[in-house]
C-alpha cells in the first residue's frame, strides 16, 4: 500500500520511519515533510491546509492511506472531506476533533459526564470575565476557546495579568472570541496519556512527560516541546484504570451520545494530584516530541495498527512495547521560540550515531544539494532508548556533541525528575 503522511515535524518523521520498516507499506509520501523524511520517503511540497491539493497528490501518487500528524487539518475536517473517496484517512472527523478544536466543547462534556477537570466558568464578554476575576484567588488560568498553537493559555498570577489576558483574547489575538474560559489552577504533576481507537475498542498507546519551557529548570517561555521521556514516572495500573474509567471512557461515551464516533489517536493532557487524574486538555493527535519518544518503543508493526483501526479490528491485535526507557532532546535554532535565523547549514549530520536504540528525527530542516539546512525553530530530535533514563540522556548528549552545531541550543536537563544528577 502507498501511504501519505501529512505534516512536517519530528512526529511525522518518526511515523515515516516506523512505517518504512513495515512490509505492508510500498511507497511513503510526506506532505510536505522535512529533510529527514526526504531521505527515507518522497516529499510532496503542498499546502496541507488545502484539501483539494492533497486530493490531487493522492490521486497522482495512488495513495491508499493518509496519516494526519497535526491537529489543524483534523479540526478543519480532512477526514470528512475524504469520507466518500477511496483513500482512507487515519484520525478523528471534524465533530470528534472538537475535543481539541474547542476547549469549551470539552469542558461542557466534562461537566455533563462528571469527568474530573479544573473547575471553570465560561464568559461571553470582558466585563463579566473581570467581575469573576475580581472575586477569584490566584493563580488563575485563562484560555481562548479555539486552536491557538499552544499559545492561548494564560496562567495569571494577579488581577492585572488576568485583565490583560481577558482583553487580549477578546481583542482577537487568537481569532474572533465569542467566549472565554476561566479555570481553577491545578496543582500536581503533568503527564501525557495516549490511546488509539477504531471507534469501538481502545488500546493504550504509552505515556510520556514533556518539557514545554525553553530554559533548564522548566523556566522561561512556553515552546512546542523541548524534550520528553517515556514512560511517565507516574503511571501504574491503578492510575491507568482511573484514567480509562474516569476520563477516557466517559469522554468516548459522551461523544457517542451525540452520535460522534472517535477514531485515531487521542492524547489526554493530565494533571495528577494525589494519585488522581484531572483532564487539562485533549489533543486529537499524537504529541510532538512525545510521538518520536514513544514510537521507538513500539514492537508491533505500526501499519498493522492503522489497518486494524480501519477494519475495526483493533481488539484483535496485541500492541507490544519494549521495556526500555526512551528520552528525547530537541535541538533548536538559537533564538527559538522567538526569532531565529533560517537556512543555516547543519554539517556533520552523517557523523551522528544511529542504531536500533539511537535515532535522529528531523523537524525544521530541508534537504537540498545533498546537504541539510535548518529552516525551523525546533530543528532535530535526538532519541535514545536505554536501561535507564540517565544512560539515554548521556547517549543523546554525546550525539549532540558530535554534531557540534554552533547555531543551535538544547536543554541538558530533560528528564530531571527521573534522573538523579
Ligand atoms: P493547554 O494548552 O490547555 O495544554 O495548556 C498549556 C499548559 O498550561 C498545560 O500543559 C499546563 O502546564 C498549563 N495549564 C493549563 N490549564 C491548567 C490548569 N487548569 N491548571 C494548571 N495548569 C494548567
Ligand atoms: N508536546 C505537546 C504537544 O504535542 O501538544
């Protein structure tokens, strides 16, 4: 079968790599892909927000299956767009993607089905929002409703900061805002819990913890993710049962009651407090860099998992993982998440050590004239699996030192909660 992968990050490079090992896959096309996917598959330079363009590429290249990496095409209805065509699209449809596309949709679902989450209020204008803030304690969390590339969440330490957040959201910083979400600040430790589902049964798809802040010690600006490790140090059977029974199953039931079927990956962003899970947010896709951290642990053919979902036979397969600890560190261009230079050459890339435990997945790179250039903020993902997180991190740092890319930076403390310094 020919597969198309939509997206251009480290997540998509790791999916492409996993599929390239499957004997069920003939050709892989990445739309638009990156320097790493260009080497192991064929990149098609198209606008992934233009579904007609994707359709043309699907027809021209006889693509049988599309795997959607990022949320935007899902929230915009790519699954619905291809519904009556011969290509199968892996992921939730537009209605189901509201779990990520509208934080208010998800909060209302939580309320109706008693899903543990932060207490919240929904407000339709700045005056009402500020009146509520006047009577609140701090910190308080203020969120824009729709997709905001991870930027529409404010954690406000006082009334002044909270007022600014409200004004920015209602003044359209994240698109026209009809409503705003104000939430209680949850204290605890965050973890990411993943499942895959064919609409009937669900299977756990590993856990991870990521580091979103740009600086060591989890300080500084939020980013797309500077590194992650899997499995999470928090997970155990009892917690997993609570996550499934109190959060995942009621969510899927809530959708079913609305006649909405959820298919694809589902990523629950959780806060764990006193061994109890609270839902912070849903994402309707795999995480980045969690995906590239988790997939190397997968021992089952990823293509088989996708195919079993289309055939609604997910319950028939056994998804197997190795027991190793996997860690990823993201090498970024200096300046990220603010301005950074682009089209910078990355030399020495051929010297990086990759084997069955060590990987380098590309994110913001292009392959041109037989050379790799950095074109994005998050540039390369280094992953290592080992018997301990400490060993995995050492392997990665060795590799980053070999690369010795002067225009980049990375966090040396990824996994600090699971590594004794
Ligand atoms: P979100 O985009 O909803 O994942 O929010 C981004 C980040 O803000 C999360 O990963 C959390 O670190 C933090 N956050 C969001 N909501 C809350 C909350 N209610 N309490 C504490 N932290 C939160
Ligand atoms: N690493 C966070 C995310 O993918 O949303």
